C-alpha cells in the first residue's frame, strides 16, 4: 500500500471527534499538534507558553494516523495529542505540585483509537478499540454475521467481527450527519470513548472533523449553538518523513521508561528531560491485558484475534 493510498483510507474513515472542553482552561483541552521541542512552549506553533495563551485562542488541530492491512481487513490508528493532562488550573510553581503528582497530572497527553474495517463485502467498520488512560474499550458493529432475510449479501464469520472475548462496551456510534465513527474525548484527562457514557463534565463541546480540502458529504457542518464549536483537524501520517515514528530514537522527543513504554519527554523544573505519561501508539497498552505493549498499533491483527 502506498502512502497516498494510506492517506486516502485514513481520510475516508477519519472519525468525528466530540471533545468536551472545560471553560476553566479551554486551551488545555484542545486537540493539538505534537510538540517536538520537548516542552509545551511551541505547541501552538508560536513561541508562547500554554499559560500565556488567551483562553479563547484556537490551536491548529492535528490527528496522527497509521494504516496497515491483511488480506481481509484494514486497521487504522488515529492518535490525538493534548498539551496537558490536568486536574485543576493551578500555577505550576505553587504548593500544589505534590497534589498534582498524586492525581497524575502531566505535560503532554496522547490517546486514540483503532478502527477495524472488514474489506468484504462492504468496507464497513466492524470494531473500534479506544484508549482511555490505562484501559482499552471495545465497540462492535451489531449486525449478525450471516445472510440476512431477503438479502443477497452474506457476512462470513471469518470476515466479520461480531463478538469479543472481553465484554463489548457498546455498539459503534456513527455521526448522524456524516456517517463517520464518532469518538468522545473527556476534558482534562482526555480519555477517549466510543460513546459518551463516561464522557466527563466539560462545559462546552467542540466537534472536530477531518480537513478534506473541499466540502464533501463527509464534511462536518458548522453547528450554531451556544457552547458548541465545529472545527477541522489536519491528518498527518505517523510515518511522515520527519514525523513521530522517525523521532522514536530522538532522546529530545521520546524516552523509554521502566515499564518498556515510550513517552513524549518534558522538561522538569531543573531543566532535565524526563519520559512522560503521554505514550505514542506503539506504547499503548491496557493495564490488565496480556497483549504486548503497543501491539494494538504495531501488529493489530493478532491483537484483534485475542478479542474477537
């Protein structure tokens, strides 16, 4: 598969993202590009710190993707970055630092989702696995993998994901307007879900859709309602020439931790670098799962077989 074909597939299945945003700190809840500087200073592509940005500033949103395939399925990873995983808006130099550590606040945040697309017969999304903190959440297409009455189409068991060994959290939710998979991101902690059951209590909702260059039936429409925004995100291939994967051994960007996971680094108060809690897709893991670290992205077919 060429990079152009991967981009076409990534755009075709790019999700609509419903992001809850706290009015306490709007900038900290926005989807953002990865800051390769190793700090939060250039996350908005300006030499400003997050605390110096106006609360109504908009950060250019970017979603990172990868695509791979077997003879029967496509596997698409979508990763969202936020500048902070936060609990309460305190000055970072005040006496609350100890409390912030206890509630696992950290600079940089990256979570995402895997979409599993069955090639035959209809190129439909059959499963979604989302990453929320230290857990995976599983969503499945509810159709029955047999021939439907009065239908010539068949859905062989070998091609359709219909049941997981672990519990299915809910059916896949599709956006009513675009018919794309909808993902929900909570405020502050930024866990990602396939429904809004655990969505969190942010005061505003910002809907993000893919930037497609021209308006198509899949383009998100502006929503004119109080506390609701409609924005677009840019898609970037994780394997971009000088992108996320290319920087995996750059110790000014990523650092491996004792757990074996890699984390986007951040600068401590003393200026030193530390591997943070924001993990790239090849380090995503469920805390009580038997799968190797990052298998959801690096080898998704056996990962899905364990569940399906």
